[in-house]
């Protein structure tokens, strides 16, 4: 690696800036893995520094060392010219390093103001008494700084995810943080909200804050970051100014090989003819959540569902899949009207559904891969309730091989797997029931480029085999490149249907907003 | 390259070995080790009064009740629920099985009836927990009062005597050289472990406790699983209540007071997680022995009952502490936030 050159480049771009934070030769070992191997990492004042890499590359570990969750086994941390040790998250916060995790860490039962000053009240109180008016006033100050229109007195649980994120950022400001780490901040945001977040990030930059930005979406890195650091297998691959790099270049640094890009580009030739109607939905309604939904799913097609978060796509699919009740309407499977009252009914009718929320609704982290893969198909592997162990293992191994799940050991715990492999296990669970209709809700959320490409390939393969796939995705490039048809939902209603050939990001957004 | 491969293999073997002795197993070795230490301690302190065949049989007889009820409670706790009513169930089933024997039921029919009745009681709790989505801690706390109250009210607070010899031998008899309750407990334990590890019901119990949302989405009828585990817990409490009644020659409305704490301690010491999804029957057995031996050993050492309570309390604390520590160690470095 030509590190010398990298340093030179950096020097040119940010010559006048002040190095606020330096991590030098950081190593971290976990039982059996060297998670970080002599990684050096520098952050300048007022820059947005993107940290990218596949799952398991060491990003999370690096961030956790920065935020005091882990202690490094070797190396130095230098903050404003002094070597420091960060022993715990609280200390990191006191140094001025705030972390906004992908899964937000707010107290849902408290107000916005309470959350912003949580753990920080001692500045504002006399003998533990909290002056609420003062708290709210102060809180408002920070929120206004972010131009976020949020009432400090509201309960956090009543805010949208994007608003909650703003609260987290305001909290970082309240701690007078100099470095704000954002771990996949846009994973659960809509396009509109993402743009708003980017504006906020620019504002923070102007105020001289440094942002460490972690994302799987490379488009975002190009849009928002000044510098990018790439990690792979716990090693530093390089740090470069974003302006020197191209999309392919970053991908190559990340995966160490040239990745076939065709699933990331839009417009795939349709290699097959669509067949019979597998699923038809008539006038499906549930209160205000979704209304008058009509659509058909054909064998052999991928039907994309686009729309803003909260447009009712997931609720609709949960209704069809029997997880939530529906008020009115019919679900017709292969020309027969069916009553689906539970997910068991849906599974028996040949429907599978991977959840957008892998950890909470998809996987059993207390199970190994085998137990996860076979859980929905277990009845067919038992005799009088007795699980036939050999048969179960065989069944699991077939799908581990089919999806190239790593490790290919059916007895490995799912908790140790990377995000991409966990998602493969979640998909394998459904493939194991051999469904004809597969609903995939945000199937590539939070997984790396390599695993994404594999999942796209798999979806295409399944469609070619005559299955019908419903894809819900908030990523427009994904919807555009994968779907044969795209249905756009807005506020619980279907407001448009586009064929792949005619769909563009602009057209979808016009309908969705 | 080949050297590299070799060392790689070694590393893999190493990590595999490590996995073999992973944290859960380690914890079980820990409690087994604690059990052995306890035995040695009491053996040394009691000058030979602890390590006798007759004392061992006494302990085994005591432990068998906790084991039988513990098997049921392990099922319940793996689904991330709890059953506090098991102590009161002992009194309740003891009273009513005595009543059934009094009106002339043969021993086996009385036993069967009371197990069915208790399964129904458990089912009722399960239905409330599952369908009305109420917290099992509170519901079984309520049931704890109700069941004992009914037992006291029906019997007027006095024991109901049992004259059926066959029934009495459930608690006092021997099969070969082994006390009958021990044999029953062993059978219950083996069936329990079999159901847990080898059947779809067992798998669904783990799934329900591990991730309820995912279990529902996977097509598991979570409500039915919850109802089932409470029914099992009730039924096994009925069995244990009958054995206890046999041993006391009577149904006793004050029997089994504080028993739920012994059983919960046993299950938790045995490694069943309070948060569900993790646990097994062998752990519960070891846990029951630890709790039983502490009681028995301290009695032999003439430690007053009051201090025994304190000792038991400390043990629960230590067990939960270890539970928490090993859990964190197990997750550390493995989960991504």
C-alpha cells in the first residue's frame, strides 16, 4: 500500500486544518480474531471523514475503541496533542467524542429535553433539582442550532426515527462534542430525511465539528465526506480524499477484488417471461394504515414497493402475511380466496417474508445456524414431534451451501456472524420452506457490498425459477435495478405503478412525496 | 504456504476446542465445581455425618421434589416467563388429592386427576399470560395467593390425613434400593430434557424465549407454547404435591411455603437465563442439588434455619451475578450493536 502517497494527498487537501484526533497503530484482539491490526486513523477539525469497509472489516471495533466501549490492546490515542486513554463511554463523552449508533440509545419514556441532558444534568441543577423551564430553553437552543423543529417537551417515543436522530445530535452538541461519530445514520431514513441530515452535517462542519461517518451506501460517502478511510479484514487499506476516488475504486479497496457491478447498475434485461398470477390483493384496507390496496404478483417477477418510510408498505405486507389483522379486502392465492389469520397460514400457502428488522423479527440469536434455518420448516422434519436430527442437519446444510453462508458450519452460533451472513440465514429460513411467494422487506439493509450483490443475484435466480418476489426497499437504486415493476405507495395508498423501462428516480420520488 | 495452512488448522482446532468449552458449558462446569466444593466442605466440617448413605438418600429425596417442579419451571423460564405459584400449588394439590382419596378414589386415579386439574390451573395462567398479555410475574404472584387461599379455606387450615398406603408410598417408598420420589424425579428429568432438545415443542420453547417477535413471524403459535409450558409447570407441581402429601401422610395447606424460591434458585443456578432462550434440565438438576445440599449441610452443622435463609439468599445473588457476568463475557466482541 502506498501510504506515503496517501499522506501527501491528505496534506495537500487539508493543509491548514488542525489534526484533532490521531489513533496510531491501534490493535485489538478478540478470542480467535485479530479485529484490528495496527490501524492508524486521523481526524482533522471540521472534516467529514467516512469510514468504510465490508462487515467484519473492523469499523465497529474501531468506533467502539474511539467511544470507549473497548480498550485497544496496543497503540496510541492522541487527542489535541495529548496522549489519552478512553476507559469508558462516559469518559469519551467528556473528552468531546459522541457516538450516534445505528440503533439509537434514547430513553423512549422521557422527553426530548430530558434525553438531551441525561447524564449531563449536574450542570443544570442544584442538589439534584431539575429546573424544567431552564432545561427546555437550553434544549431549544441546541435544536434551533440544527434547525430542527422539535418541541423539547415531547416524549421521544412520539418522534419519528429522523427526529430522534436529531435529538441524538442535539445531545452531542449539549456535551460540546468536537467529534461526532455517526454509525449508519441513514439506514432507517427516507431520502428526504437523508437530505435533511446531510444539511445538518454540513452545518456541524461549519461550526468546526468533525464527523466520522460510517455507511454502506457509497453514494452518500461521495456526497457528504471529505476524506475516506477504508478498512478490510482489520487492516487499514488507505485514507484518501474523496475527490481523488471513484466509486469503483472504493469498492475495489473494500473487497480487494473487482466486483461485478451489474446488479448495482439500473436496468437489467428481463431474461424470462412472467407467468401466472401467484397472488392478487383486492381492496385490502386497515384503518388509515393502508387503504384500498389492489395489486397482482406474477410468477417469475420481482415486484418492487417503493415509498417513504411510513407509507404503509411494511404494514401492508404484515397484513398479507397474517402478522397483523386486516379490516377489509381479499387475498387471492392462485385464484382462490384465502383467509390468512397467522403467519403459519401464510407459510402453509407458500408465502415467506424476511423482515426489515433482522435482529428483532428475523433471527434467533440464541440459536445456531441450523436451528435458525429449519425453524419454520421443523414440522416436516419431525415424526410425532421428535426432530430427526440427521434430516434436519442435512436440510440446513443444503441451504448453507446454496447461499454460501460463512462459516459453512451448521452448528456455528448466529450471534457471531456478520450482518451479511445473518441476512443470508434469515433468507435461508424462508427458502427452506420452499415458498412460491417471497416478500423481502429491506433485504440489504446494513449489509456490505459483496453480500448485497450475492443477495441480488439470488433474488434474480429465484425469480427465474418462477417464484414471485415482492421487494420493499427505500433505496431507489436498488428498487430501480432489481424490480420488473414498481408500485409506489404514499400515505397508505398505491398511487402509481411503473414498469422498469419507464421508471426513474425522479418519477418515483414525484409519486412518493 | 503449507506452513501457513498448518498453523491455520491449529488455530482453527484451538478455536474449536474453545467453542466446545464455550461459556455456557464453562458455567455448567462452574456450578458442578461449586457442588463438589460444597460436598467436600460439608464432609470435612460434619466429621462424617454428611457423607453417609442414609444422608445421601435424604438429600436425594428432598432434591427430587425441587427437581420435578424445576423441570416444569425450566420450561417456563426458557420462554422468558416465571411461575411463582409452584409452592402454593404443592399445598393446593396436596389438599385436593387428599380430599379425592378421602372420598374413595384409588391412588392412581387420584394422582392422575390432580395432575390433570393442576395442568388446567396452569393452562388458565398460561391463557391469561398469552392472550391478555399480562406479565407472568404478577399473574403467578396472584395465583400464589389464590391457590394457597383456596387450600386453606377448603381445609379450614388443618391437614387432611391420608390413609391410602399405596399413595403414601409415593413419598415414602422404595423401588429397589432407591426412594420412589428419586425414581420419579429421574424419569421426569430425562423426559424433560428429551422434550427440550429433541422435539419441535422444545425448539419452539427456546424460540419463544429467544425472540418472541421472530417466533411469531416464523409461524410458531407462541400463545400455545406459553400455555403449554404453564400447563406442564402446573402438572408437575401436582405430581410433586402428591409425593409431598404421601411423605407427610396428609394434604397440608401450609406445605411448600417458600418452596418457589428454592426452585427458582435451582433453575437459575443451573444456568437458565432469566431473560429466556437459554437453559437446560441438567443444569436445573445440579442447581437443585446445590440448594438441597446447602440446606441439608447447614442443618447437619446445626446452623439455625434463620441463617440458612440468609445463606440461600446469598446463593441466589451469586448465581444471578454469575449469570450476568458470563452472559456479558459471552457476548463481548461478538455482537455488533
